[in-house]
């Protein structure tokens, strides 16, 4: 019999985590696995998606998640998450 996480999409897995875990709990979990991501940009993208899901419910929870995650990352000697991204300018010379 498959586990529940094997039967739902990754997006719904994130939604379920946000609904069942507090921002501080999820921030601790994310920080613990930060070094497991080969591509740090993917980690930051995932953290931004989770922050957005918390913001859909409550901006305070999103802020708590971002603050706690950045604090835990710094405690583990990792760079903080890049929360604001800028789209590349297509008209800029290469």
C-alpha cells in the first residue's frame, strides 16, 4: 500500500504541510535540509512557495516562516533565502 505522500502531487504536499505545521516547525525542517539541495536556487524557490502559501492564509505566518528560516539558516552557516526576485531584463545588453 502506498504512503499518502506518494499519492498526492508535490504542490498538494506543500499545501498539506502548511495546513498541519506551524511556520516555526516548517522553518526548522527546511533549515535542517538546506544542505541537501544541490541547487540553492531550487531551495530558495521552494521556500518562497511555502511562504506564499502561508501568506494566502495569514501574512503574519508568512513573515514568521521567513524570519525563522533565515535565522536557522544563519545558525547553520548558510546564506539567508533570497525572498524577492527580479525578473531578468530582456532588453539589457549581454
